[in-house]
C-alpha cells in the first residue's frame, strides 16, 4: 500500500461538511499554525494536507457540479437534526431541569431534548466537530456527542433557563453563553459558603423561635423557600457593588419578617416585641405594631415596611404593603424611578438607572392571577415609567392560599406571563443554595448590562399552612406527607458542606447554638423592657395651613405667558391649534379673562418658577382628554415634540409629562410611589374619564386614603378626575365622588369640585406649596369636562394675581338683602354653573328670597365658612343641597349630617336625582329632562317637602 493510499485511508472518517471544515482549518494552519487548535496542528503534522474530495465506502453522495465538493445527503440530515437538538436543549432544557425540590410537578415531556427523538446516537454525533454544533464550545469538548452532553448538563441542573422568547439576538446570545458556561454547577468560595450557611441557619432558627415562642400567632413563615432571604441579600450586595445607592423592595406577607430581620437588619428584639402580649394589650390590636394613638392607626406587623442603610451606605427600603399582594409592585416602580431622577434643572428630569434597583417579590399564584402584575410589567420599556430593569423573584411555594397550581393558572409555569414582555426567566431549585446564588448573579449582571427586567422563579414549597394557624393537610394531604419527611435547606446544605469537607459537624453545631443564643438574648432583653410600654401617644396628624399664599403678581404672569408662546422658528404648530394658543397671549389683558387651560398652564409654570419640579401622567396628559391642555406640541410637519414648559427662562426645575399606558391601577400606584419617595415633586395623575378611577380603587382605598394613618406614609399626590353630567351615559359622567367622600377622615386628603379657572389656579399652587409640609395630603379633584370651555368659568387675570383658594364661593348678585333670604342652596362644580345659567334665564324674576353658595372644597368640610354665611340670614327657612348625581351617589350622603351640624336648626333638604343603581341615564333626552327638573325645583319658591324630586 502506497503512503498516499495509507494517508487517504486515515482521512476516511472525514467527508462532506466535516471535510470542508478540515480543509478550512488547514488553510488557516498553512498561513499561521498558531491560529488553529493544538489538536489540528498535531493532526496536520502527522497526516499533512487533507484530500480535496473523499467519502466513506458505501455512503450515498449527491453529485456536485463541476468544481464543488460532493455532499453526503444522509450526513447532512444528521447535521440538521443535531442543530435542531441543540436548539431544543436551549429552548426546552428547563423541562428536564432539577427545579422541583419535592417532586410535585407532573413529569414534563423531555423528548425534545433527547438525541433519540432525532434518530441520533453517540456514533452519529461523534462524527461532527463540536464547534459545528456549538460556536463557543470549550477546547476540552472535541466532538458533537461531547457538545450535546455538555449542553444538556448546563441546561438541566438545578437551574432551568428560559431565554428563547427574548427577541434581541445580542441579549439572547449573551444569556445562552452565560448558561452554557456552566453557572448552574459553579461553586462559591469557602468564605461565601460559610456565610451562606450561617444566613440559612439564621433564617431557619428565626422562624423556629417564633413558632415555639409565640404559638398560634400569624407570621407567614418563609420556610420552604428559605433561600428567598439569601437571594435578596445577594441582589442587594451585587447591585450596590454595581453602583446602586437605593434598593427598593416590594413583597407580600410571606417571609416579610425574615426579610426585615436579615436583609434590613430590623432587631430581633423589636420584632419579638410586636408578638409579645404587652401589659397595655387592651389598647393594642391583636396583630398590631404601632398601636392605637391619636391619629395613628398602625397596621399588622407583616404589612409593615422599613427603611435602612446597609453596607456601603446604600439605602434599602421595603415598601409597606396591604393585603392586596401585588398592588405594591407599581408603588415600588414609582419609588425606583424617583430615586433615579435629577429634577433640579428645566426640561425632562435627567435619569441615571444605576442609582436605584427595584426588587419585586411575587407569589406564584398572584403573579399570573392578579392583573396589576401585567399592568406593571408593561412599564418595563415605556419612556415615562421604565427604571432600567427590575429584578423579580417568584417565591414559588406551589400553593395559593389553599389552591393547587392546576386550579390557579392556565400556564405551565407561574412565570409565563413575563414571556410576553421578553423578560429572561430562570427557574431555580430552592433546595440548591449555590445554584440560587448563581441565578442572582446572572440576573444582576444582565440588568446592569442591558438595563432590563429579569425574573427568578425560586421553586420551593410551603412548610406550614397559609398561616401558622391553618392546617394544610385537609387540602393538600399528599404534599404535606412529603413536606413532613423533607429536610430543610439549611440541613441539606450543612450535610453537603460536611460531605465535601468544607465544614465540620462541630463547626455547624456551634453556628446553630450561637444563633439560638442570639435570639434568646434578644427575647430576654425585650421582656425586661415590656413593662415600659411600646405605644406612646404621638399626637394628631399635622394639618397643612388652609390659607396658603398662592397669588402671583400680574406682571410676572404676563412675562411667563409671553415666554410660553415663544416657539422655535423651525417648529411648525398645527394651524388650528396655533390660533387657539395665540388667543392665550391676550387673556391676561384688562377686560379679558383666563380660561381653564391657561389657568392650569400658568399654575404649572409659576410652580416651576418657584423651583418646584412637576411630574404628570395620564392616558392623554400631553394634550388632555378634552384637548384643552396641549402642554406638549407636535410639529405639524416632522412630528417632533416640543414643550414650552421646558424652555421658558423663568423655570428652575424639571417638568415631566407622559402619556401613560391604558392602565389606571398601576399608573396611579406608580405616581403615588414616585410622590412618596420624592415629596418635593408636585405629582399629578389624570384619569381619562373620572369613572376610570374605578380600576384603581385598591390604590385609593389601601394606599392613598389610608397610607398616612397606617404607615405614616405622607403624600401630596394630585388626582384629576373628569366629572360632570353632560348626557354621556353611565360610564362617562360620574367619577364616583361619593366613594372618595366616604373614605374622607382624619384630614387624609382634600376633595374638591371647582367652578372657576382662578380657583383651579390657586388650588394647584396651594397643593404644590404643601408638598413638603408635614401636613401635606393628597388632592382628589372632580375636574370638569364641558366647563373647560364654558365662558362662565373664565376668570379675570386679577383673580390669579390676588387672593388665594376659597373654600366656598357665593353667587354674585344674590343674598344682598339678608332679611329676604328664605332658602340657601349649597352645591358644587358643574351644577353651580347650571344654576347660574338658569338664574340668568329667569330674567327679571325676584330672587331676593334665594342665595346660592358653591362649596368648592367638600372635604375637609368648610364648616366655619358655611356657618358664617348661615348666620347672616335670620329669616332663613331651609338649606338645600343640590346635585346632579343620584341621591345615593355624589356628595349628599356625606354632606347631609355636616350641613345639619351647622344649620342652626334650619330644615335641610335635597334636590337631585332619586336613588339609582346606575350613575346616569344613557338617553340624552332623559338626562336633559332630569337636569331641567333639578334646576326648576331649585329656583321655585315652594315648600320642598311636597315637591322634592325622587320622593
């Protein structure tokens, strides 16, 4: 046999694509031997150049055109199948991953990641170089079989990776390369392992101590997902290392006490005192932690948050959270955005997403179950709401209250909702501590690099029932049979470290004893102090001054108004809008009047000139739903945006206005969070229609109205809710004024319904002036619809330049002859304007018997002002509340008792629509007839108890 024949025989296993690859490597070798792997250098040194064309005996080749290499079709099919297998391992490897501590999950179909599914075996795959199937294969992996085994190992350990839904190729490749680098099998260094075990022991012993010391008390134990605490702790460490100075956290009840103790450093002694039955327990709610004091209601301990400085001076804030679980997500997103922005200069705020990181801890049933989650995830890439990426953790204990996963979601995983927002997901076994830490480091690195959200599905179980007083075996008997036999993660990890020789049994026992002693000492210290009492009277909630200076000199208003109408020469304003805006140029002149839109614009501009930043959002906030605002203009030729608020020279602070997504609950929660975190910012949310606030009721009920008394969480958020009956039907008439008045108490907010542009100007400026006052409170404003352009709402410029916000306004021309007045009408908002029009239509009729007072601020109720007016009219016979809403809605049920208190024995009556289940008629003619009846009855000088509408 010749040498050439011998060489060809040695090359026989290389043909088709493999041979082409070898030829390519040889060309590189010929130019520079160092450019190819050492294995190729050795091969070429031994065999020389590969043949130009070669195929094994018996193989079927496809004839090739002249000058091309013949291709083995069967081998190509194998190669295509192998490529599909690699893709499937990356896409579906998580189905075969070991992410189920108790083995509760039904067996997943893993055939898609098995070579046999593609009719591939070791012999087939070994014929391909590893680099053909895996671009970044390590040098130690030489062929396709080894590549497949290595990839399967990377994707099917204690971490399951889901990245295929990420559309950006750069991100997806980066994520895949991280997964394939073997992070699921990465080990911590000895010190990290010791610290991790120590923290796990603290977590476990803390829960155990509470369980045996405070028997039967609720604590919503973290046990079963104990790794949640080291996971959060590691996130904090990683993001602080990356430069974050604020870490903002939201979570529900489960594990909250442990997070407070071991992430935020809340002393054991203080936590134990909240469980302890103090001597003054008759004054303390059974689960309370603040107590009953003058003005401070407190909240249960597993709702409370905390604000602490941790290592490197970073601030970690755990948001207070009521029982509506996921609603806090949007609030925390607002915190995070506020922490990132510099609002000290005109224009939009300058944002640095590295300054803060939001951590959201979700429940596995709540994440797919509560719509607010999707609303909030939608913020991730929206200009007005993005925060450079939140890190999400699903504390997955596989049960929602008592409901199994199969009954609580339609998706395979609890995390599947996140796929729609292209958020990378890792599922990690909560019983593998080091895999959990690896998942955290991947999440933090991704967030730092791509400024996007990341989700960790921390899969564990629940050791006890929904709370510690609940017996779970009645609903999940098979699960809890396994739980009873299952070792805790601290025990499992300790055994692992002992088996690997990393720690001795004596060291671990000592660690446990030290932690137990630490907790006992804290309990003993708490007991010694218990006799002192923990609930001190802290006094009433402060109240901001009602009479706040809000006037702005007329000359200054004119200067600012002129500057706001100064657009760049290159900017083309829509001609129709140009005419409307130019009319504003003369509205401050003598004899002219300011409309609602200009009053608002001047209020905003003067607030900015005072150096106070403004943030505003709503579904049409830039132009406003009723197209009156136009605070951001769109170039009619280029579509570019321009806001005069960013460029007028008097501005000293930022102005941010954003059209929001079609979402109420999450956007309102976001703005509330932004305002709480940044109290110096005048923050405004505008509903498209007032009734849309229905979709944000949880935020109103549990955060805005009660946050001050429950958590001492101060807010000055302003909410504009378009309200008024113009015959637009049930859903576009009422902002449900009655609901806000029903929630009104303890000076918790202001509820107003105005009737002039000047009042709006002064109220906005008053609210802005209160933002940092200790008595600041939110503002709920029934803002107008048709009144926006009603000439009766216009105000002379002098009304902006003098005076302040008035709690009540008296109807001009009425009540002049005190002895003649028999009826006093109280009303608010649009109805007051309707009455004014009706009075004008009455012509020369004698109306000396009537006086009308507009109650501009409904809460806090202006009792002194109304009492003073009543005292002027000695012959007054009746006081009438007139409204356009049905009797069981609107302000009547709130106002009646308060009016009676100041009525001095006078009769108090109601005029308006009768009780209704729907807030308004859907028929224009019915609406108009009812409205006319209300006005006619109000202006008829007859005894109301005989003709009262709706009686």
